[in-house]
C-alpha cells in the first residue's frame, strides 16, 4: 500500500503508503476512474519514489488518498517486483483493519493507486505524544492487529513492515494497517532483506530465509514499544540494532504489565519454530494468551470495542492529523521508453 509518512526510522528500502475508512465504493466505480476525475487537495505523505495525495472525487465529493509512484524511480531503485507484489496483494484483500485499495491504473510516467482516506493520522504520532500507552490501550490496538495478521496469513501473505508509522487511525479510532510495499505472497520462505531495522526478526538479519513468523516477531517489538515508549532493540546505527536483536537481550521497564511481558517474551523467541503465532495453532495461540483474557474476538472484528483514542476530525477531508509536505510536480515525471514500459506490462 502506501505510507503517509516515510520518516525518521531508517528503512532498508523505502516504500510509500496510504489509508482507508470503511465506506465502500461500488464495483462499477472502481473500473471507471481516471486521474482527471479527482481534484488534488494536498500531499499527505512522501517517499523515495512517490507521494500520497489527499484528493476529492469531482462527481461524488468523496475524499480518498491517491498514491502516485513515478515509474522511472521505481525502476532506478529496483522496486519493480515490490510494486507489483503490492498491487496484486491489495487487489486480493479486504479487511476492517487494513487500508483497502479502491482502484489502480498506470500511464507512461506513473502508477496510480486509490485508497479510502483514513483521516486520523498515524499511531506513531499518538504514541510519541503520549510517551507510552497504558496496558489497556496497547491491548486494544494489539487485538486489532492480531485480527488483521491472522487474515493475511490465512491467505499466505506475509506483511513484513509492522511498526507504529504504518498504523493509521480512522475517524472512529480503529486501526488500519497501511503500506504493503514489502508484503509478499509466500509458498515457503523468502530471502529478501527488507523492513525497518528495529523490527527485523533474527532470521531476516541472518539471511536464513523467512516466513510469516517475522510478523509475530514484529508484533512483539510493537507491543513493547507501545507499552514502554521505545523499541526493545535500539542503537544509533542499524548494525548496532542487529547485534542487539541477535543477542536477544532485552531490558524490561519496571512498570511493564507482567502478563503483557509474558506475551512479548513468547513473540520475541529467536527460534521461529517456537515463536508464538508460528506453531501448529497459528494465530489461535496468540489469541488464547492470557493477556487477551475476556477479549471477544468476534466483537474485535466487528469493530465493537471502544477505541481508547478518537482522533479530532472537523470534516471527512480534514488533513490536520498529517504533517505538511512541500508539493511536488509529479506530472513532470519522465515518460518511459518502450523497453522500460515492458517491465510493467503485466501490471
């Protein structure tokens, strides 16, 4: 997908992303869009080879987020396969806690992906403002993420970029996972080094080949970061981070809820065959952990739980929960040569 903010944390490869609410466009609408059907309002996110724009449908007045990727930059940065994976996966999935794609197209200069607009901004911003989340707040967001990961893994999709920057809040305060630039459909294992250093599982760093178990490791890192206010493995440079991840040593804040700590420990297991979420019962093992005692998982998926944070939204197209970005002239992107266009023939 696209990601509203590509920022402060260093990424192995940059990808860009967007958002979604839970209102549906009709199937007829999806087929018939054109870039000229939208008024572009402002940039709400930027990345190495593209940007995300808040836009408004000229005929329906509905707001959405348009992710625009310059083809020449996608080729230059060797991201052709990642972009194809992203598009193919987004066409296949629909879930309450995932930013759903509505339409996509391309011309001789750019790829266009249209997403529902998720106006609440990033969980990252709320976490930084709060310092750290309470146990109950962390539990709420974790339950919605577990629900989404269970869905993705049931479709043999590994997400590979879980972090607070890629979690958006919709207008009601429910989570939406965004930025599927690193997602991949897996039959067995994959060897690509991608993700954000603080969130990489040991098997990715060691190039041992990895599978969906990396998402459960990242969930352990995320729960720790939500409850502590900082990630468990941190250093000023990526190699220092990798050393700490491989050492497996974690310092535990005294205030951390002991039951949440137990879950984190079971997710941050170096041996992926013994990692919670990646054993015989899969996501069920995570859902049955006592940190979720009393959680009605049907109510979770039906969005019936009360969100702990409700974003301040003045109107549907409110962009105040996102940072301001300089506007760029994406229309002036270089037109590809015929040989280059062949790379995107099957897009």
